[in-house]
C-alpha cells in the first residue's frame, strides 16, 4: 500500500535583491531563503545588483534582468522572488522580461501566513492583509488578477474572490474588518474578566524561530507546535502558570516578528498584537546563538514601540544558550536572563525576573474599621504590616501594608 501521495516537485526559485546599502542585504537574503524553504520551494540561485535604488520600472537594471531571464530559462526556474516590495508596474514588467512568475517578499510572507492560519480569527486576519495588498495591485490589470494556478502567491483567498472586481474586494475587506471588530470586542470582554480576577498576563514575543513556543511548552506543558520553521505560530495561546512567589499569571505565546514585516500584516494583526501589548510584562525572546541576535532584538523592540509598549517592563530572554559558547556584551544588558527552553535551563531565574517585573502584589493603604468588625481588625493586624494605628471616635484607624487581595477584601474600609 502506498503511504504517501505523489507530491508535486517543489517549485524552483531564484532569489533577487537590489543592494542599496539601506539594510544588510546578505542577511536579508539568508532570511528570504529560509522563508522560501518554509513556503515549500527550493532555492536554485541568487542574483543581486548593487544600485542606489531599485529601478522604477523593472527593479533590476536591463543587463542583470537579461541575466536573470537566461538563468530562469536554463535552470527550469518556476518562480522569481524579489527581496523587497514590488510596485505593480515593476512586478508586471519583470514577469514579462523573464517570462517567469515573479513575486515579492511581502507576497511570500503573506503566503506563509495563509498556510499557517488555523483559527477563524487568524484566517480572517490573513485574508484581510492579502486583499489589502492585492487591491492596489489590481489597477491596470482589468478586473482580474493575472495570477492563477497553483504554487506560492496563490494560496489564501479562493480564486473566485481574487477574480472578482475591486468593488467586491472592497466589500469583502469591509466585511472582514467588521468580523474582526466583533472578535476584538469579545476578547476585550474576556480581558476585562481576567483583570477583574486579578490574573496578570505575561506575553512572550520575539523574532520568529527564537523558541517562544518551546519556552511556553517547557513552562506550562501547553503542547503548542514548536518547529524549526518560520512563523510556526500564528494564533496566540494562553496558559496559566504559578510563579514561585505564589502568584498566578497568564502566559501568552504569540506570532513571531521579522524584519520589514509587511505593513498590511501588522495592520491586520493589530488587535492580536495589541492584546499582547496590554500584558503586564513582556518577555522578548531571542535566539542567542544567531549572529543576528542583536538585530532581531531591535526589530522586536521597534515593533513593540509601534504598538505603544514604551514604559512597560520588558525582560530580554536570551534563549538557546545551550548552543552558545562565546560570551557577548549583548548578553549583559539590564533586565535580561539567559536560558535554554529546550533543555529547561535558567528557568528559575526567568520566573524570578517575571516576579520582579510584575507590579507589586502588596501595597500601602489607610483604613478606618468600625469597632463592630473586630474580626477585620484582627485579620489585618495578623496578616498586614501596621505602620501606625489610632483609636478614633468612628473606628480603628490603620495605616498598613498588606497583600492586595487582603486589602481588596476590606476595600469598603479604605479611606
Ligand atoms: N538548541 C535549542 N533549540 C531550541 C531552543 N528553544 C527552541 N529551540 C528550537 O528552535 C526551533 C524554533 O522553536 P519554536 O519554539 O517553534 O520557535 P518560535 O519562536 O515559537 O517560532 P515561531 O512561532 O515560528 O515564531 C525549534 O526547532 C526548537 O526546537 C533551545 O533552547 N535550544
Ligand atoms: Mg511559535
């Protein structure tokens, strides 16, 4: 009996970049190669060109473009992937010149997301991002997208949707936005409930493939899929966790970040990301064994700033330390811990850092307790630290520090 279906051969791709010096072109291409593999294609070659800026009409200059066309012809290339965002004109002209399907980095990332989305919300978010990206690109192509058939760049919204006119797409965008709004409202309600129940949330964010889900699994047995692939996680998962100081927190695992994350994706995932941003403490997990670790931390920090997280306690978590042999000044930054999520090392320090970063669970307050409630006075004296007390005409005055929960129990007496 045959166990496997005959799968189609992977698409063969050539990766193209214009090195303008604006960012580290070779690191970005390495990453594009990983993205390509994640999307299921095989990289057959690279073509880069040093330029001040990409050509407005054809992205590459004419010489390099010809070289690309020849390479595609003689290497049976199915797909050209450009490490940038292409304008509709550039995309159309390149496709004509090399006679091969041309997609850009954004389309590739959107395609990976489309293949990963599991939850209803995730699917809506990805479709919204894809349609928003496709809409301005329909201009000049009549009412149909020229892209049909199988392979990267075609997954996601069904053909019928893509082939419909722009008005239909706009209507669909509106619908998706409304649906996502509804889901956001529901999430706001459960967040409010959590806040009422005094469960503090701690969110795990960080560059894709840093080991966020592995950390989540090690800490909570969440059973989240952890894979050596980019964007293994799209939908947030949350699990309860008890800290050594006895406090209960909700730990949230989230979608990973990447440099130059497509704008439409950030927009579409905003409510999920904002939910993450509303956590009390943020764990920025990075792969300490990756030479690009410092850059990865910065990408995440920039995105967090965009989401309005300035001033929030962030613990930098250097993960995969089992693979690190040399020290780096990077590892000595404030508020950071070194761990191995895979080997469960350094977790005590991490939990302690979380405890420290959380808002204090005790506070100081003043109360006036009626003499009729002798048990309250006894309990507060026993479990709180009394700074001063005074027998007044209308009751016992206490200036004390105690657990917030205890204070909450007698909040009617607070003055
Ligand atoms: N050596 C080593 N590998 C690790 C460690 N933590 C995670 N990994 C590996 O790194 C890969 C990515 O792990 P994930 O937990 O899926 O990473 P993630 O940050 O959730 O990735 P995305 O969801 O794709 O953003 C997996 O192959 C893990 O086994 C670690 O501490 N040491
Ligand atoms: Mg993950």
